[in-house]
C-alpha cells in the first residue's frame, strides 16, 4: 500500500535505531539498503565480497565519489531561494554560481554580498556538479535539457496556482511538480528538496548535529547517490534529513500538505509524512 515504506521507516526510527546508524543512512545515502559487514574469511569465499565491496565504493556516482566537501553548485534563480541557498552553500565551503533570467549584470552586487560567482543560466549549468532549480514553476520549460544530463538537480520549485496558473494534472493529483520537471530534463538526477522550508527559516533554524532542537527536512528522488549529496547539504546547513522515497512520493511534502513549511524533528517528520493522504 502507498506509504507502507514510510510507515515502516517511521516505526524503525521510533523503535530506537542507533543515532550513528541514522546519520549514516542520512549522510552517506544508504537509505533503504542493507549495509553488510562481510566476515573476514580466507580463500575463495572471501574474494567476491571484498571485490564487490571495493567496486561498490569506487564506482562512478557512489557517495565516496560524490560526497565531496567542496562542490560546484549552480543555482538557477536568484530570488529568495537562490540567494539563501547560495549563502549557506558558500558558508559551507562550496563554490557557487548564481544565475537568473536577466543575466549576470543584474546580479553584480551578489558577487561581493554572497561571495559567489554570477553567470548566465547556461554558464551556471555548465559550471555545476549540483544544480539548484529556484525559479517559479512556469520557468522550468525554458531550461535547456541537454546540460542537465547526469547532474544532481535539486528541485526546490513549488506550485502556486495563484502565481503559476492552474495546471490540471497537478490540481487532480495525477502527477507532481518534480515528475513534470524530470520529464523535461531526461537523465537529470532530480531530488525534490529545499521546497518545504521558508527561506527565513533556512537562514536561522539550522542547528549543529546532535542539538536537541535540530529539525529535519524531507527529500525525494529516484537516485540514491543524488539523494546522499542532498542529505549531505541538509546536514551542512544544520538539518537532519528524511528520505520520503522515490520522486513520485514528493507530493507528500508539496504545498498545503502537513509537512510543508511546518518544521519538525526527524521522527515527527517521518510520522507526518507517513500519515499524509493525497
Ligand atoms: N520563498 C521561499 O521561501 C520558498 C521556499 C521554498 C521553495 N520556494 C519555491 O522556489 C521557487 C523560487 O522562489 P523564490 O521565492 O526564490 O522566487 P523569487 O524571489 O520570485 O525569485 C525567482 C527567481 O527566478 C528567476 N527566474 C524566473 N524565470 C527564470 C528563467 N526562465 N530562467 C532563469 N531564472 C528565472 C528570477 O530571475 P529574474 O528576476 O531575472 O526573472 C528570480 O531570480 C518557487 O518555485 C517557490 O515556490 C520558495
């Protein structure tokens, strides 16, 4: 049944999963995967597990390869979301390029204010390991799909019919904004994230790991390694993360759902997402 995996996850956390394990799941991106500790055997029996383990760790895209302290983050949209994410990412030690529809000359003051580079949309896409979409929903159709292939793409976009006009498939719950964007950007490793927090909260609500009042943010996506990268950013910005599942589960924290811009600790977020109905 839809949401069973979320209920199981919520119960598992509530059942006292060790904090170290939760952190590993969040930050290293092994959510939903068994992490095996292979016994140290001699001879033929041990060869396969050891090589399997090594291959897994160094294959392209694994978190050992993607979870770098320093990433190049290209942001499309330089409004509230673009600027806040840029500021946090620069503070966390990443290299950032901001872009908007009007061109870099309109972002001149951002360079010194935020300590980031500015560029055209095409330049930000080409520059980035990770691309953040921080534009109104109506703008995604103008994005050039070619440059996104293979890249981690954080979709922070929300649907506001008052701003974006009515879209029947969304009004009827037939799809999600992230799935619409994924259809436009084939090959992009899309993670729905940063959409369910107001930027005034992103600026001030982060807490160090282990703080009693640390809050959690949801994410959803089909690529485990891309989700690990985003969970790592949440962590660096002072938040736990909760993996709500594949991209089509992103409706659980879209606008007007109980978890939308209603920040909670991780367990409460897990419970809320599991109990959310469409
Ligand atoms: N505000 C929040 O707290 C918040 C939180 C979570 C998610 N969101 C969602 O995040 C998205 C951005 O929100 P926002 O508050 O940052 O909006 P905003 O302040 O209105 O900024 C929108 C930005 O998008 C740019 N843009 C518009 N069309 C573009 C295009 N075709 N190509 C490149 N850039 C384009 C605009 O640049 P120009 O001015 O040059 O057109 C502007 O810099 C929205 O979908 C919103 O629902 C907002």
